[in-house]
């Protein structure tokens, strides 16, 4: 079930923020609300997300640099910067914190403030993550969309099996630095694999060198097929997994089409 914020609700958030924001240096003119866009990726790999965000704001009647200020924070996989960043945003009382496609960012924002509106996009059930009370009545200060990508691991495994029916060993690549996404990805895969007569080898990697080492692992080689759950550095750059030395060429279970040539 997908739960999303209507456009008018986002406009109300920003509109209310204009009233709530402190006055600028000039007492005659209200401060322009500041929206903090926080991404765990690099600007090079995710510039299109920023462009889409600006486009949506414009369509809602907000012009960047005129009626709203947007500041972009690209963490480039350095999630250890999140606590300090969120504390700084709360201290400055920004109008809205947006964390599209960035569950760790949403959780860090939720832990840092109970008052500043948070707009998120997460791969897992936001209720289970503790971001909202329920899908029908989220309550609190967070709203957004569930991308459902973490819940379809078993389905993706089935599709990979259909594409390469002779493969018996499947390597599942996850990022251990993002434990909640890795756990969600692997939750249903073992049972699905047994039902299909497949053997699962879980490979863990948080850096490009670890990705290459994972595919060089002797137990990873025979399967010649891999299922990858992207997160954090697995996005940096856009195709590190496809280009990694030793990555299987016969078949790939990829999450984004931009990863293929």
C-alpha cells in the first residue's frame, strides 16, 4: 500500500512555514522559507533528483530563489555526517527537511526534531520504521511515500530465475552499513529461494573495493548471477557494480535501468 502526500499539503507546510519563520534582517519583509534537500548520494549521480524536486516546487507555485530557498546537502555516502547535519538544520529552524529516497536521512531527521515538517521517500513501511503512526493518519511531523522497493526482493529473485532458469546459485549483494534496508531485502529471499531450488550467497559491500572483492570471492563465482539491492555507496558512482572487476556478465538483477549500458 502506497502512502503519499498531496501537493496541497506540501503547499500548506511551506505556507505555514512562512508565517512561522523568524523575520529577516529587514523587519518590513518576511523571511523566505528554507527547504533543506538531503540526499545520501553524490551530486553527480543524483542531479536529476534535484532537478525533479525544483520542477515540482515550481509547479506548486514556489520559485527557487524567489519565494523559497532550497539548500542541497549531498552526503556522497558519508552517513556519519547525518547527526551533525540534522542538528544544524534544527538549530537554524529550516522550514522543511526533504529526504526523497533516503530512509536513513528521514530517520535522522525524525530523531532530531518533532516539529519541523519532514517529507520523505523510503523503501520500507514507514510505520515499521517509526516515521508515522499509520498510513491513513500519519500524525506527527513526517509525511511522504513508501517506494515498496525493499518489500519486493523475493519478486525480483523470481524474475531473475525466470531470466536465467539454469542458474542454481544466486549472489545477493547488500550494504551492511544500512542494516534496516539489508534486513528488509533479505527477509523473504531465503524462503523464496528454497521454493525455487536455489542457493543464496549473501555478499556484503560498502565501498567500491569491497564490491570488487565480493565478486572475487570464490563462492560468488560459480553462480554467475547476482541480485543487487542498491543503497548508499552502491549508488556511487551510478554503475560501480556493473564495472567492478569480476562482476558476473551473464546476468544481473539490477534495481535501476541506468546501471546497464
